[in-house]
């Protein structure tokens, strides 16, 4: 659905995007993550035709932006981070305005506008002025304006920033539903748990380059973070035998609760369970703590503050 090849963008002597390549398959949710100044916004602005690239190519639905920019734009739905709605219009007027930009007219425009407002939970607010809306309602309306024309590729740039948990949950559920219906989504966020929950694959950008991309399992494999296996057992644990398990770096004991620090959860978990079985130790509860996307992100991009 989207293919970016060797994309380059310069601002004077600064290289904002440096020879990046990635593709988004039809029906996929693809996350584009990175700290401030990584080049995400520049990349999205090039994909949407807002700024010109200095090198490389972008195709959307098989259409080359250099040759078919206007036609390609009709395939896109864009939900920017900054709200692109009009406070002095009603919710319905806002959605109809953006639908009309994509060529919708008359009864078809009204029908799709009302259906889209219902989808984002604003059908009953259709005739109310946007300036009376809460932040979460405005975010949902912002999404409706990008959805009304039924795009093939939806670009969501931090759609949940600064909103209440209920609105955030509604937006997350709506994104998953859109994807289940076949929509392809390019998603940016600073909330790592959102990317973990939503995205099939993720690219991490830093300093204008893609430093890693893949699914969550593939990204986790890039870092050497420890895994933690937490077990609760009945009775006394065979600590001496457990300490002999290869790869277990540390065991913490708190009553009948054991916490193992390991390098490889699969190998160590199997061996730990074998030892407990050999000693007839009953397991009451088990949980595994694994490196999450935030661990991967901070390892690859560093912990230095970005302005």
C-alpha cells in the first residue's frame, strides 16, 4: 500500500531524512516511532505531498508521488497531531467540509458524514459547535474528518495525545475496528504501549535514519535486556538445585515467591520447571516479565532528553 525507497530530505546543511526505506502492506498497522527531531514528521509530510523530497521515491497504492500526486492524495486520510478542525462550525459541518474536498456531494456526503460521526461516538453531537467540545471529543472529530471519504491508507499522527482515558480507549478500539475492516494504517505515537497493542510492525527512527524495524519479537531480539521469571511455589523451593541452572543470573526469594533473572526465558524456564518437577515442587503461580517496546526504544535511541 505504501512503499518508501531511499528517501532523503535536507534543510540547508541539515539532513532531516537520510536514505530511509520501508513499506506498509495492505491491511497492516505500521508504527513509525522516534524521539523529537528524529525525522518522523518530515517523512509524513513528504508522504502526504506537503513538502518535496530531495531524493528517493514514494508510491501509494502503486501510484508514484512524482507522477500521480493528486491521484494518490485521494487514497489518503490524514489525521494530524495538531487539530485540523474549525471551532465555529458544527461537528457535522466540519466532517462535510473535509468530505467535500475529496469530491463527496449531496446525500452521499451527508450519509457518510453521519456514519463517520457515529463511528467515533459523536452522532448525538453532530449539530453542536466544536468550540463547546472537550479535548477528547475534538480528537475524535479530527479522526472523523480524516475518515469520511473512506481512505485506503490512513495516517494517524499521535491521535491520542492529551486526552482522557475514555476517549483514548474509544480511539484505540476504533483503530482496531478500521484495521479489521481492511484499512491500512500508518501510526505515530510517543506512547509505547499503544504501538505494542496496535502495530503489526514498527520502525524506529533516530537522527533521520531508521535504526530498526520489524515486529515486536524481532525488535526485542535486538537488545540484551534480562528477562524475569516469577514463580510462587508450595513449600520449600530447591534453591541449591535451581542455582545450578545455566543462564540464571540471580534468584531472589521472598517467602514462597521466587524471582529469576535470566538471559533467555525459553531455555531457562524449561530448565527451572524441570528442576522443580524433579523435586516434586508444586507451582502455584507463574509470570514472566520481558523487555517491552520502551526498553527497545530507549536502548536504540538513548535516554538523552530531546527538545
